[in-house]
C-alpha cells in the first residue's frame, strides 16, 4: 500500500494534479481523503486544498 499527498492553493490546480497522477499510473485506489483549510494573513484570506490518495 502506498500514499500520495497533494497540497495546493487552488481547487482547480488540485483537481488537475490528481487527474494527472491517476492518468499516468496504473493503480488500484483504496481511498481518497480531501481537506480544505483557511486562514487570514493580514487582510487576505488564504485557502489550502489537500488530498491524500491511498493506493496499491
């Protein structure tokens, strides 16, 4: 069993990276965990989109 982690600032970038990983590998997915976090820096709101793919 293996794990691949993704951590990006934009949800569309996360989607593209996950799709690229899935297209380039012949794998059996066990589970995908997805998370979103946000914080404030100065007056700017910052988002973090992450995913963990567990696979064989």
